[in-house]
C-alpha cells in the first residue's frame, strides 16, 4: 500500500491556466456522503465498507457523515438507514418513490443530483459496482465536477482540506494521487473489498431527512421490463472468502491447476487465479484476483506460480497471511508475502496439501 | 441506421514496465493499440449495420498517431473515421474528454442523424468507465451501461431493448433512440478483416477535426483547463518493510519445508487454525 | 466485389530490406503493397542493433533528421576472452565524433516503426497482421501472393521476398531448399536498462557517444560464434550467438540463453552490466552460410532481398546494411525495368544479381566465403588461441621476479606445444587464405 499523500502545493507548476482555487460558494459545501447501494432487499456490503472509509474522512475534516438511500416505497429504506448509522453514519438522506424501485440511470441521477444541489456535500463516495459506476459518471457530469474511479486509498490533504484519492495508473504499474481542487462535490468510487468492513456499533443511531424525487413514470423514458437473476446460484464467493489458494502462469499447464483445487479442498478454501491464467482459460473469469478482477481480504492467501506483479498485488496484499511459492527467489511476490517457498509449485502444492490434511484432519470434528 | 463508435488508442499496458530507479514509465517500443474493450463495442455496431444497413462512423479524440487505431477499425468494416486532434485537448480528464466527444458527436449528427453511440466499458489505461456516461449526459441521451446483448431494435418506432449486467443478474431495459451504449467485454467475437477491407483501410483518408471543426467553442471545458481532477503525484508502490520468511526446497527436503511452514503459520496465527477447522467441521 | 487489384510490386515483409525496397519504389512512383505478418513493423525483427549510415544514406539521405538513433559509435573494442580474463584491442577516434556519423546503435522496435512511417509517407500501402501463405504461380511465373485473409489473393508484376531468414515462401515455391543448421546461427540478446550517466561513466563516453564491444573466445564454449555488448542511450544490449549446428553438436548441450547467462557472469563483463534491469529478451536466427549459401535470388516475377537471401557478413557482423542495400538494388532494378517497359522475366531481373555482384554486398561475401568452413573445422580459434593469448598476456604483464627472457620463452613454448610449429603456421595460412 502507498504512504499517505503528502500535502500538494496549491498552485503547482504544470497546472498553468487551470483553476485550482475553490470559490467561496463551493467552500460552503460540507459533509461526507456515501451512496448506499441496495438491490432486491439487500444492501451491497461495499456501502458499509465505504462508511468505514467515510467515517475516517469525516472525522479528519470535523464534519458529518451521511448515507444516501434511494428506493421504492415498499423497500426497507428505514432499516437500511438504521444499519448505515450502526456502521458509522451520523444521519441519512432518503428518497422514496415508486420510480426508484429497481435501478435506472435517469431517476437515480436526478435524485442524487437534486440532493447534492440542495444539501451541498463536499465529498460523495460510491461503490465501483455496475450501478455505482453508471450513476457516478452521470452525476459527476451533471454537476460538472471531478470523479476519481477505483480508488485504493482515500485521505484528506491537510493543507487544502481536499480529498486525496489514490488509484492505480498505467495499467496498474504505478499509483497516482488525484485531487479535485476547484470543484465540489469531490466524487470517488471504490471497488468492493478494497476498504475494510467497519465495526458495528449497535448503540449508534442517527436522524433521517426525506425528500421527494419529483419525477413520474411517464417522465422516464427507460423502462425496466424485467430482472433475470443469474441461473448459477452457486456463484463464486471469492471476495469474501477467508482462505484462498491461487494459481498463476508459473503452473505451466492448465492441468496443473488441479493441484490448486486439491489444496483448496483440504483447506475449505476458494480458488483464485491471475489475469493471465483467466485469459488462458484455466479458470473462470469470476476467479480473477487483481486490479481488474476481484479484490480479496482473506485470512490466508496461498499464491502458487504467481510472480507478484502489481496488477495482482493490489488485489490481494491486504490478506492477513500471504504464502508464496515460486521457482524464482527474486520474484516480486516475496517482497510483500509473509512466507515464501522457493521451489516448483507442482511439487510443493501436493506436499502442502498432504501436510495440511495430516495436521487439520486430526482436528476436524465430524457431526455425529 | 447511423452508429457512432468512440474508441481510444492506448499503450498496451501489459507491456509497460516501471524503471527500477526513477519510477517512471518505460514506454519505449510499447505498441499502441485500440483499447481492447472498444472492439466489443465496434463489433456490436458492425453487427447492427449488417442487420439494418447504414453507416458506422468511428470517432476518436487523440494525438495524430491515433489515426492508426482508427484505420484498424476501418479494416474491420467501419464506414468512416474522424480523429479529433488538437493541442488544446492535452491533459484532459474524463469530464473534459466527454465534453469534446459530445461536441464532435453533435457535429456528426448534423451531417447525418445518429441513432446510437457505442463505447467500450472502460479503457485499460484509465479504467474509470466514466467517459461513456459523461457523453450521454451531455447529449441528454439515454445511458445504457454494461450491455451484454441487444435483443431488439425498432428503427421506425425509435425504440431499443437491451440486456444490462447488474449484480446477481441481468436487467431487461427498454428505451428510445437515440441512446448511448457501453458494451460489456466478452459479449461477441471480433470478425476477421478480409483482404479488401485491409487494403481499403490502408488507403483510407481518416478525417481530422481540430477543436473548431468539432464545434467546440468553450476552451475552458477541454484539455487541462476543463479537467477538475488534478494528478498531484505519481509513484511506485512502496516496499513492505519486511521481506518474506524464505524457505528453499533446494536446501531442505520438501516434507520438512512444508511441516516447518505450517508450524510457523499456525504458531504466529493460532486463531487461523481454529477458524479453518471450524469451517471444515461445519 | 471489386476487380482483383494489381500492383507494380508486392513486398513481403517490413524489415530493413523490405522497407528499403518498398520506400525506393514508392518514391519513384511505383504502386507498391507491403505485407507484414507481425502486429506492426519491427514486432518480428531482432538485431544487435547497429545502423550503418552509409547504406541508409543512399536510401533516405536525410534520415538523421528524425530517425530514432541511440548513440553514434566512437569506439570499437574486440575482446578475446578466456574464462576469467580477456585480451582486448580498442580503436577510438575523435574522427568518429565529426558528423555525419558513420555508425549508430539503434533499438529495432523504434527504428523499424520510423522506417515504416517513411515508407507509407512515400506512398506505399502497408498492411500488417497478415501472413503471405503462398506465392501465386502461373506455371513458373510468380504473379502474386495469397494471404491468410478472406479474398487474400493479390496480384503484382513482381513479388519481392523480404520475409527473413526462415523464409518459407521461397521454399514452398521450390526456389531454394531447407535452411541448413550449418548455415545459420542462433543468437540471443537482452536489453538491460541503466541510467544514461552510469553508462557514460562506465564506458568513458559522453552524451550521444557509443561503444561497440565484440566478444569472442571461450564465451562460446568452443562453438563457432561471437558475443557482443553495445551501448544504447539508456540501456545496454548484450548477446551471444553460435552456429545452430554447433549448438546441436555441443556435448555440453548448453542452451543459448544459458550461454548468455554465463557471459553476463564473466568477471570482466559482470561489472559492465551491473545494476542493469532486463527490459527485453529475444532470440533470432542469423544466416551465416555466407557466399556459398546464397540461394537463387531471382526468377520470373520474383526477387529475394535481405536475410532471406543470406546477405550477412558474419566476420564483420554486418547484416542490416547488406539487407537495406539489397532492397535498394532490387528496387532500382524494378524501377529501371518498368521505365524501359520490360516484362518481369528472369532474364531482365537478372540485372538485380548483377548489381549485387558489383556492390560490396557480394564482394564482401565472396571475400570471406571460405571462412565459415575454416572456422568450423578449426575450433582452436575459439578455444586454444584465446587461452594461449590470454595466458601469454598474463605471463607477460605479471611482475613476479621471473626474468623477461624466460617469460618470452615460456610464451613461445606454450604456443608451440599447444599447436606445434606447423600447426601455428598452418593456422595463420588458413586464416589468411580464408580472409583474402
């Protein structure tokens, strides 16, 4: 992970001709907002993760943290609002309307934009999900403000009180810190699992302010005809797995991936892969761990035949324990893994499988 | 039918390396390619053209060498190509880019009414997925993102139906034309250009528009000036303070290495062993 | 469907020889189509790489205006290496610092891209990612090519084969036989990243100045071959290559990249490249058969240029200049032929071969035509002599109380016992004969 952003000079060279001063009017924008994404009765956990990050930002700025919830009249928006406060929000803004049942770009963009224009937050955070990205781009353009996508870190620059958003650049080889100095609100999206889940505080409560959308169905051009749930209910739950065994191109052949599956089975783990092996068809795309795949935060991550390039690293370096197996003692992965084995994965994996089986097998209690 | 497809020429990021000492990008000899996500958008547009007849106009905002990317799209069968290129665009973030592209699309629309604009889901160098939504907003057109399939287009009735990928399923949306679609990757397979198309592309006079040609009047909305986001610094990932605890199979026997490893892991993280056993017992 | 198009010439390949041919013809107003199988020109090309100005000047006189050039060479070193030492000869001259510069190091990926842009500016059509699968023949006459795309048949008066060392087209059409392992070398190279200032201080050169080091001796483990180390702007190119037949026959079975690794670890080489970050690794075949391995170069409706014709002077490590020159000469032949209204028949295309014979290309190849065989049959040039020379130097330069006369005798004696007097004389004679 990067170090905290150093204070950026207010008018640096290279920004010639560009407005970097915040107008008095925009200085009045206060507060941190998190868009609470929900669908068919469930809040997406990324919203809670963002409340955790938002709480830290709000505390640094000395301002309030708000959840923003848009939905249909028969959806449990009040429950969601309560949950948001349990996860750290001070207060929630609500919009309830039949046209907000089920996500559509038009009504949600109007709803969020109206709320922003009315209550003027300085920071708005959304999850970088299909909904979040669809909405964020439209809202940012309507508000004519800056939006930074897929951030891996959010900080406050003490000199300017601006949001310093860090994200990968140049295909993930480097990181950059981006700020929106002269426009408000400062918007950012963050991918699921990048931020840690905050702790629940059941005692925490907050108020709710409700506003009206002011759109009727005939105003809205796009109709949601149906929602077709994915047939495969057994979806891969990589993002929330506690133990993951991953394989990379160092495994040489698709057949060798079997060894990854064997170890995963013994550990009750999920199986992951790097982008190259997904592209080669050795595992499904849902199992891709990395900058353009999933971010994971398991307790144990075992990487076999993976070099540790930055694009993969950003997807898994938050794991509590990282074990790497690679034939190259100089592979970048050993620079941030906790344990490293220099050896051939094709031999090490079965040996590890055996060792884990022997040690854990004795302890597993079988239900009578 | 008239479809505009927006593309970007990007460095092949798979080949970019970082200088070990100065942390700068080593772009030497890294080839520039058509943003791979854009090709899915192009193929979908070409399929609609095959079905309904009409034209596909390629649009790109970029430096002069981006002409090669447009040319490649012509070789796949696109009808026309316009490169909007101007020094004034340098340093544009997604807001400034969408402004410029929207202006250009309005100009193209004056030549011949545009029914659909296609873009790729995101770029491999920016990864933001913001330009498509930005263009739609500025044109005030319907935005349909993460489209995986287009089951129905009714040109006379000016309506379109799409399947849109959401969490856990697919939305079936119905809306009017014109619309802007960002296409999901993996939804189609790019066709092979025939020899005739390759020759046509090699000769094709790609149109070049300056900012004036593109109908851009407000220079404060393009390039660096029109970009609210500011890159304050670029850096490489910092090294973790501690290198991995290393074991080598070359020096020690494999079984000893694995037993040693498990001992170390579980001694340092006793809860971990319990949790794994707990889950396996369930 | 449009009528099948016909071009004055189709050039197969966008390497140095193909670009030279296509450029020259297009500039003269011929209708040229160039077909490259790689993603972009240069993607399939590998070279040391040294650019010889003379050859390029005759094609694009003002190339120095915008060609991507790394450093101009002011110093040439030849190192004869033993396991831990080398005996070297350096030539450095300030004359080389007087423009126009004679030789430059270049990075092929960028150079080819530039050269190709010139070709397109001149009016030739270029298509990439397209492989020519077969020559179209009308009885024995080449009338066009068939590519791996739908409708892939294109016609031309002449097809110029510039498709590299392993050209399958000429083979398929029966114009020449299989490539013999004894006629080709396999070379591997790496580009190592180092800051400009480090390179300049290590190699004792200033900004834009460059050094070329040719390495021979024990580094090729007795196989016929050489190594090289070149300075680019902010990187070094290091490589080694040996005859393919020697790699196959080597009892130690050393693989090419293993040879390179050993070279990099040599105590005289390692400090020169210390700290370098590997940026690129590639391998390529180099035609080394010389004069005797040059195939038939022309026929009805076709010409061969570049590596495909085996135009590599392995003694002087020259290949790209021969390639470009052959491309230019082929183009000039075709331009003259068209101007005179002559049909593209072998007897008229023979003018190409005549031009080659009259140029340094064939003259140099002819001069060294026996060298490949001599070197092959005499491994002592790569093992015994380097050792002897190094040991002689060691004896001569080490001050250890032994008197100089004894040292001289020791040196002479070592040579004679290693090779015997007749052997020494014989070796000298062979080398002289072969290089004459």
